[in-house]
């Protein structure tokens, strides 16, 4: 089968699968977060946590819970990583250095999964499965919880309560992430993804011996994609045959990393009682995803350089079993969501392809975005859109029956400002100090692109990298950890603030004078606003990096 | 707006360069700081380029101030003419002992009673408590026809500065000096008490956030450029920053607000706050009084129905005869209808005597010489007069008219042949011309119209149907109105209403937009947040349009301002880095001649577009009532897509001129 046919088949299969699954699965998620019944196992957990599961939280209390829970998670994970020597299955490896532990702990709790270490040579199984995997679940569940809280903000009227974080966290984990990742892990095992507890020593043909690292990979792999985490068991991530060995496992992983973000649009539509609203959002996401995919595929699969023509394809950094098409698809999907798993080296993408996946992240990862983060990110942009467009129909802007006043606009404005600010300040700092050893030392436009990519990936909680720069220096470990931390929790706090202020409002009835927000016109406006805001913010950085490279 | 009117405001625009004033608009404040910095740079390292950029940055700030000054200037002219009315007058106060004393108008306090006679000026706002007078209110309303003000009822309020033309009235003062209606009016049209409205604040927040993003983008560009071995001068970075931040909307924002209030003033409506004008755009329920707003206010004859055996002409002529001397509006309308149906225009025959309506007879008519008597009146009275029961045919007509909400007026005559019923006149409320279309228009805008009437539900339903309103409130008491307003607000709807009576005051206060008629009581004027000087209840519809226009103008110019940035980037970024990265030539899609001319052109465009848009900001974006989706599509096309394209053309044209300047081209 040719590369193109394989790629097109993968895309077609992916579309069919998502189209079939997102409705029932989205409705199921809506049911999970609106049902009044608790499962027995959940009740037991609430008792241990000391949570009254039937009580509701205000925006402030919800935020405190999210932040408190995440802080504790970071501390626990940090201790596990630093002290992994004391844990079983440590494979005889020492504890991680403190700055790397901090970076990694923040990285996994913020759903970024930026990896400044090489999994197989740094971590024991206890740290991988007991530390990282747990955060793969919990950080994803936190993202979903925040998204649901925002949706409740739109749904509720004159309440100010956003649900119960602990209930949302537990239900998201137990009813959504665990069962799905269990099934997915089994499917992955069927495709050759390994699941064991030992390294294997083999005798090589030349007579020497070689240790093949093994481990509980499939169980980590499924949640890595499902929770849009992206932290690979191995350094090679999803290009490693033990993580992603066949075109089918590749399809499964693509499906897993898209299924929750895509289905959450349905959950939104169902919960707010306007399925069309869900479709409009999904439409905007799909358009951006499709456009990015088209550009990346054009850049990667097309023979645009003489070298590519001679070699028969731009295969540097790509797996031959996936080829250009499936690699382009994976690269678009992993940056369009906040996954950051890779099945090809993004650093080796062509300037246009690499620039596009970079832009994909700069858009705020809303096509379709990380679990939860994608939907709340695009909803915030929808509020910006509605504010500008709503004025143009001559009314105080409103969306889903909620007015966008001073308070709401403050949250939204700070949200739009926060992540770009973190990225720009991070890049500026790294570049300004570039002569200093341990800071930046790569030359030219591409070296610049690598730094831009690193901070964009960290602040947007993506986790993929233009490798090529050394990020193990104190500066990068700490500055990127800060970017991840702030890039995750400032937006979350603002989203919850917005949700609270929306929930306090009554509902404005829809009239002919109301700006419809469920139409193709609005969806295209939304895309326009996202592209414009991103473009205006990052145009200079893009011009000096990928654009300068691509046009040369 | 002419060039000279712009130039005349230049001095006040320059006065507004005060940083303490500009601080109110953060976007323009940044431009001011940028201008100061480039001035210092230009002095330290003079070059044509540096000075041209500096001058145009200063002009950007001045143009922004100019927009505000022009908007305010229009109000100032009006304030001056109002001030003329506020001459210091002496008042004749009645003291506790009941004796008149002469005091200055400024010494009057609430509750004081003053006597005003023909030819004297009313010394302060108040209610007439004694007497009736014709008052010339032209100083405030611009309307020269005098109005009647009388004690009691809903026409008791007089305004300070107006003139009593006839008779003598005693007025109880209701406002403290300096807080009179006239004082408030002056403050309002001058914009002295102008505060930012909620929506304006929300928009400002968005603009500040965008400004901060651009500030960061430009600030971090410096190390990036250094790293790329393409170091950028502070001058160029400031130019880039000013071009990127939303200066167009930042400069015009306050002018738009002032002009919106001004547009209301031009239709003779005074809004007590900008918030009320904004709320008007959001209104989704209009409570309209039936009488005077929806209908002409009087029942009018709409058709004659002849009884069996009577010709249409006989009926028509008899009805006309009975009403010739009747000066009531109903009577006059019968005469008019008869004329329209072909009756002759003759006067009452000699010797005829008019029989007036009395509460006892409940009939009016005429007694002709020769014993012919013609009467019209309510069915039962006429039946009694005729002396026998009503024919079934006539009774059916009466019932049918009553059922449709009309008033049946039975015409009968007595002559030598005896008494007989001739037919029935159908009296009904006539809906004002064009109202049905306006209500349909409002419905397309998503606004529900509710008719308020004292009529019984049957009559109300029939008129509501004819006028095409969405709902009606029959036999409405002030309490009913309040309840209705609360019900609508409960559902998240914003309600607008008009009122003039004291009993309207609570409802006016409760409504989101309460328009008090200037002819109404001071209580009503206190309670509402707008006053209509013409006392025209239909104006509510215009007010809604003006409110919407204000918001649309703000949104359209914001969109335009942000969309402009695309072209500016394409002008400036290649110019900055072309030397280091020749490959970026591909981005110079406008083919601007040199880097310096590209930057200069962008800066000049950025400044000129403010001046170009001042007329639009003052006039407001054209608004035709239509559904939100239609309005949006149109405005996106003009201000969004147009906003992307316009600067490409503009910057290119400016570049063609600028590139001829030595030292830049």
C-alpha cells in the first residue's frame, strides 16, 4: 500500500470512527456529570476524602479545590521522582535530579508531559506506573472537570455554584478515563504494544548482549493518548515500536487522543440544550484541524525540495512504517490537542510543516484541544467573538443567554492575554540571555524556532518538542516548569472565575435580535477571531523563525 | 462635517494632550508615551525619517483628541443656548404667613411656593398647585406653540426657565437650586457628567488586553531581532507598537459615546445616563400606551350600517345631521366620514337647534324645523327614545360591533311618520398610520410590543390584533404595569416604557428604559431615565434604534481597527527584517518601495484613518432594522473584510507619495 493510500485510509477511518462515537460518548459524558447517583466505589472514595458529594461549590471554592489538589499532586510526584530509589521496581536507577523532578512533576500534573528525560534510562517502573500514569489520569480528569464547570456556568441561572470538583474528578476518572483506557490498552497489546515488568537481555547476532528495556507500556500508552497527555514510556514516544508498532495501533492512538476533545462538543451541546451549539464549535475545530492537516501534509508529503525528490520523500525523522501522510496526521493531531505525543521528530519537519504545528499550538490548542482544555479554550474565544460581533448587531453581547459584561470581559481578556504573555516573556528571556552558557546556543532561524517551540509547547501544556536544544540546564528546567505551571493554572482560575460570574446571571431569552451563536456564520467568525488574535500576537516571532526558514 | 469645523476644535484638541486626561484612554496614553520617546530620539539623532514618524505619532494623539473635541463641541453649542434661558430671575415666594416676598430664584428651596403671572419666567422646577396657565417652553423643547399647565392631573409640571404667557399660577418648587432640570440638561449635553458605560468599560478592558499583548510582542521582538542579527531601533519598534495597538477605536471610543447621547438630544430626548442609552439597544419588550401611541386617541367613525328599509344615503345624511353641531372628536369624525362617503357639505338648516349630550339622555342630536328630530346615542337609550324594542337586524349589528371592540352609536329620527331607527355608526379606535409596519419591524429586531390600555379585554384584543402588537394589558392599573414589568425582567428581558402621570412613576423607575414625557408630572420625570421634550410616546422606537446604533458603531469600529493590523504587519515586518532575511521579501505583498517608506506609510495611515472615521463615529453606522444575523453579515462584510482590505490600499497609496520624500524613499 502506498504512503498516500495508507494516509487517506487512516484519515477516513478516523473520521468514521469519531463520527460514530462522538454522539453516544458525548451524551454519556453529559450524563456522567449531571447524574445525581453515585456509584458505590465512588461513595467509598468520597468517604476517604471526607467530601460531601452532594454539596455544591462556588467558583472560588471550586478553584481552590483544583489548585490545592494539583499542588499536592505536584509535591507527591516530585517526591516519588526524587526518591525513586526507595521504591520497588526501580531497575537500580538513582533518583532524578531536583530540577528535572520539579520539571517532570509540573509537566505531568499540568497535563503537559514535557519530558526533559529519557524514560527508559531514567525511570523505574514504580515511578512510571505509580507516579506518572496516575497523573496521566488525574490531570486529564481535572481538565474535563474545569470544562464541565464552565459549561455549568452557561447552564445555571442565578446560582453561582459550579458543581463539586471532587465528584467531577472522581467520576471523570472512574466512569470515563479508566474504562476506556482499559479497553484501549488491551487493543494496543493486540497490536504488539508491550505490557510486562522487566527488561530483556538478548544475545545479539554479533555475539554481544543487549538489554531491551521493557515495562508496563500499554497501560500507560492508552491513557497517554486518551488523556491528551503525551508523555511516552520510551524516549522515542509513539514512534517506538513497543509504544506504537503497527498502522492499526497508530490509528487507535490517533482515535484515543481525539475522542474526548471531539465528543466534549457534543457534551456541551447536550448540557446547554442546544446540540447545534456543539456542532458549531465542532465545525470551527474541524476547519482549523483540516486546514493545519492539509498544510502539514502538503509540506511533508509533497516533494518540495530537491533533496526530497532525490530521496523519494522527506523521510528524515519519520518512521517508514507510518510514512509522510500518517506522520503529518499524527503531528497535526498531537499539536491540535494538547497531547504532545509524537510518531515523528517534529524538529525534522519541513519549515512549513514545523511552522504549522507550531501555529497549531499557538492557536491555544483549540482544534480540538486537550481534554477539557480544548473546549474551555474555544468557549473563551467564542466569548471574545461574541463580544465583538455582538456589538455589531446592536445589543450588549450575549452567548447562550448570558451577557458579557465588564466582569466576564475581565476574565476573558486576562485569559487571552495570559498564555501569549507567558510564551513571549519566556522566549524573550531565553533569547536575551542566549550568550550565557546553559541558555540558548543554537544558531540561526531554526535554533530560534526550537526555543519558540519549547515555550509555546510548555505554556500551552502540549509537551511535544522541537528537540535539538538541550533543555536539561537549570534555566530551561525551571523556566519551562514555570511556563507549564502558569500556562495551566492561570487560565483555569480565569475560566472558573468566568464560569462563576456566568452562573450568577439569569438567562436572557433568545429573540430575533439575539446574535445566533450556533450558525456556520458564527463558527467562521470564531475561526477568524482565533486566527487573527493568534496571528497578530505571534507574527513577529513566526516571521523570524519558521517564515524566514520557509521562504528561503 | 466640514474641515473648518474640525479646525475650529483644534485648540481644545491640543488642550486634551494633558496626560491626566489621556490616562482615561489607555490606548492613546501609550501613543502619547511613544510620541514623547520618539521626540527625544529625533532630537538626539535627527533624521528625516525620525522626524516624520515623530510628527505623525503626535498627530495620531491629536486626531484622537480632535474626535472627542468635535463630539463635545456639538453639545456645547446646545448648552450655550440653554444657559441663556437660565437667567437669574426674581421669584415671588409666598412665606409662611401667606404674604408674597421677593427673593432671588437661586434661593428657592424644595417645598417653597411661588406665584407666577403672565410675562414672568418660571424661577425653578415645580408643580402647579393653583390655577392654569399657558406656558412657552420653547427655551427647552424648541417648540414654539405654548402648552397648558394646570393644577392637579398629569399636566402640572413646569420647568425653570420657561415663560408663563397667560393667567396666574402658584407653583410648588420641587428641585434644589443647581439641580434643576435645566441644570441637568446643560450638564448632560456638555458631557460634563459623562461616565463610561458598562459596555464601554468592557470594551476598554478588551482593548487594554490587546494593547498589552502587542506591547509584549513588540518588547520581546527586540531580543529576538538581536538574536537574528537584525537589531531594531527603538524608533521603529515604537512605530510598530503604535500601528498595532487598537488606536482607531481607542481614539474614537469616547466620541462615539458622546455622539450617541447627542443623537438622542437631536431627537429632543434627554438621557440621564449613557447606561440608559445602551440599555435601550438591549430592550426586548416595549410597553406602549394605546392612546396617543398606537391609536389616535379618540374613537372615530369607521362605517355606517343602515337598518333594514333605510338607504345608505339616508343613514349617512342623518348621522351627519345629528353630528354637525357636535364638537366632540367622535362627532367630528362622523361628519368627516359622511363627507368621505359623498354627503354634501351644507351647513345646518336654519332654525335647527342642537341637543347636547347629557348624562341623563345619553344622546345628542338636532331638532329641525318642521318637527324632525334626529338623535344618536347608545343602543338602549335610543331604543327608549324611539319607544320600542330594537329590530333584530340592528341589534345584531350592535352586538357585532361591540364584540369587535368597537362602540356602536345608534342613529334614529322622529318625524311626522313616527319614530324609527336608521342604523348604526361603528366607532372605533383607529390605529395610527404606519404603526403596523413599525411593529413588524420591531418584531424582526426581536422586540416584543405590548399595548397598555384601560379598555376592557375585548376591545383591547381587537385593537391589539389590528395594530399587530404581540401582547396587550387590558384594564391596566399602575400595579398591573409593575407586575408586567417584573414578569418580563424575571425572564431576563429588558423593558422600555413611556409614561407621564404620577401613577406611572413606579413603573418608570422599574423599567430599564423609562421615558418620561416632558408634559408629565415632575414625579414621572424624576422616575424615568430619559425625558422626551416633545412628549411623543412613539419616539420610544427611535430611542431603541439610537441605542442599537451606538453599540453597532462601537463594534464596527473595533472590528475595523483590529482587522487593519493585518496589513500593517505586512508593511512593517518585512521592512524591519528584509536586510537580514531577504527571503521575507515574499511578505512585502504591497511592494512598498523602501523599509523606511513602508514604516512611515503605516504610521501615516494609522493616523489618517482616525480623522477619516470621525464623521462615521459622530453619525453612527447606518442601522436598518433587521434580524441580528442579517445585520451581522452586513457589518462583518463592511467593517471586517473591508477593514482587512482598506489599509492595504491606503498604505500603498501613501507609500507612493511618501517614497518621493528624500531621506525616506
